[in-house]
C-alpha cells in the first residue's frame, strides 16, 4: 500500500514539474512577441486598397496585410495621397 502512495506522489510531482516548465516557457515566448503586428516605419498606416489611414495602434490598422501597407509620416502627406482619416482612431 505504501509503494502505491509513493508511486502516486512521484507521478504527481513529475506532472507538476512538467506543467511548471510549460508555463515558464510560454511566459518567456509571449514576452518575445511584439505588441504590434507592424514594424514601426511611420506614425500613420494605410492599405493600398483603401482610402483610409490609421494610427499604427488602431485595431483596423492591425488587420492590414503587411504586403499592402503604405506608411505616412504626417496627416498632410496621407491626405495629399488621397486618404482620409479613420473615424475610430482619429489620427492627427
């Protein structure tokens, strides 16, 4: 009977150590994930296939595919290119 409890204790300890390592590894990996999908090249982002420009942290900007991004430094530059400001993030 005692060996049965010893085996259960060993299995439980092993499972807890495994779970702790998984949690620790996941925490390390998640701290390496960038907060934003886009690398910073300008404060304003637009899609080639849209007429709206956004702040880089706008939820709508995060949905733009990387290959379709157009970057702007100023609101005036975006407006001169024919884009209008997003009504959600209201850049500028």
